[in-house]
């Protein structure tokens, strides 16, 4: 811990209080920023659709957010391990603030196609900065805990916070647009990025002395991190990519899934995403409560999550064919729980099981597995749905998920991971 309690200008007693609660402080600040992010994305989506009436712009909007994370997660991990987690975290948050303000000023200063282009550019920059923020935040968390055993539940807590933000952010964005107008709504969203910046710079006392940075050259490469991760973590990343290939298509297919489960009404998508988010929150809470035990058993964790989502997809295939709405909603809840626990669990395992010097790059590899597998999964599900219907996508991909999970649990279910010190 920092030996000088007043180094950042606070009285010693206040600093001692902040140190005792610094993990909660950082978690709350990150959660408010996450809710603001989803509110801003919802507001931008509404502006793009209202201003153009072109559904293709909505697809480009989602791609602008997701694709940069896939492309720059590797460089973001390298930068985190070379420059230090706190430095990259703060710079990334400033990048998020600047990207958010670009969208806010585009509303009063431009109109028509220039406005649409600036909004898409704003989202693209948010996607780039988010990749750096996530990789740096993962490694930074290890500097905030005082004991290694605290790291797993702390990392798992961010999954709960993220999914709560995903639940409350979209209606908040719609409410802000209606109450304050689109420009003010985007400015408020951008302002939420200042909360983590203020928290990290002024309120936290990370254990900077325990951070290990990689040396320049080959030692800082993604290839070196992959080699140094060891066989267990390499298997975790590979299996995660395969699991996402069979089970992580709902971000791209949510409108179609909502129509299949609940019908074509505008309210159907809202109900569907709420049920999905509720499942994600429950999955995150369950993971958080059993994080240490599960992190030592990565195959059991990943296999069970993949099996749950596979069975849920098969149930949704049956529900779609027979018109059983309650089965479809139960399957939606289970998919939310299974995918949230899978993604958060893999992130947790790769952090606590890797040497400190490569944890930024391991976070990047995890993001590549999530989005690479999920991106291909969405395309495959879309192609199957166009040819044979969504129920066939559920049945085929769900069956593959069950087979993949069953084989993994039977062959490697007893695998144990040696946890690293923080």
C-alpha cells in the first residue's frame, strides 16, 4: 500500500477510510459509467434511426462499437503490460470522455449526413477506448486487493455491475432523450466517464509496488503472453472461443429472438432484453459467490455454463415450434445466466491464473475469444435462420453446445488451476 497516505492531498483519516472502501468506490464509479455508456448508446441509436430511418445505420452502429474491441484488444493488452495499468486506465477514460463529447457536440453543430457520420465516429472511438479501458481495469483490480483470495470475487463483481448497467442504461437513455433532448443526453453520458477518472486519480491507493510490467521487445508481444500463459489457460481461451461460437449469438440476433419468443410488438424486445439481463445478473451473482472455488475448476465452470446455454437453446427451439412462451422466456433467462457466467468466469480465470506481467494481454486474448467466437456465431445463426428459420438455429447450435460441453466435462472435468498471487 502507498506509504504516504496524504500523497494525493487528502487528510490521513479520510484516506484511511477510502482505502478500506476503495474497491467498492471503484466498483460504484465503474457501474455508473457503464450505465451511462448504455444510456448513450441507446440515445445514439434513437437519433440515428429517427434522423435517417435506415436500419443499416443501426447495424453499422453496433459494428462500430464491437469491431474495434476485437481488433485492438491485443495492442491494448500490450500497452497495459508495458506502460502500467493505472496510466492506460486513465488515458482510456479520457478517450471515452472525448468520444462521448464528440457525439454530444455533433447534435447542435451538424445535421443530416455529417451528423450521422460524427455519431458513428463517436461510437467507433468509444469502442476503441473501451478495449483499452477493459484490459487495464482487469489488471488494475489486482492492485486494489490486499490479499490474493479477494481478487476472484472482486473481478466477478464487475460482471454483476455491467449487467445491471445494461439493464438500467437503455431506459435511462430513452428517458434522457425525452426529457433533455438528444444533445444534452449525450453530454450527460460523456460526463459519467469523469467519475472513474476522478476516482482513480484522487480516491484510490493501488499497490503500485506489486505491479509487474513486461520488458520491451519480444517479451511484450501477444505471442509471448500466449506461450507464458501455460497449457491450462491456453485451453481456457480456446474452449471459450468454441463455446461462444455455439452460444453467443444473442447480441446480434436479439430482435429476431424477441419476435420469435414473444411476438412482433415493440414491447417484445424490451421484455426480452430485460429477461436476458435479469438472467445475466443472476449468473454474475452466482459466480461472484462461488468465485474462488470455481476459478480453481475452470473446465467445470466453462462446461457447465456452455451446457446450460445449449439446453436453453434446445428448449427455445421446442418453444418456437410449439408456441410455448413461458419456455422461451425461461430459455432466455438461462442463456443470459450461462453466457454472463461464462464470459465473466473466463475473464476471472485468465486474470488470477496468469503471471502479473501478462495479465493485460490475457484480458485482450479473452476479448478476442469472446467477440471472435460471438461474431462468427451471429453470422452462422443468421444464415441458418434465413434458410430454415430461427428454431433451426437454436436446435443446431444448441445441440453442438451440449456435445461440446459434455465432451469437455467428461474428459477434463477434474482439471485444476494453480492460482497466482496478486
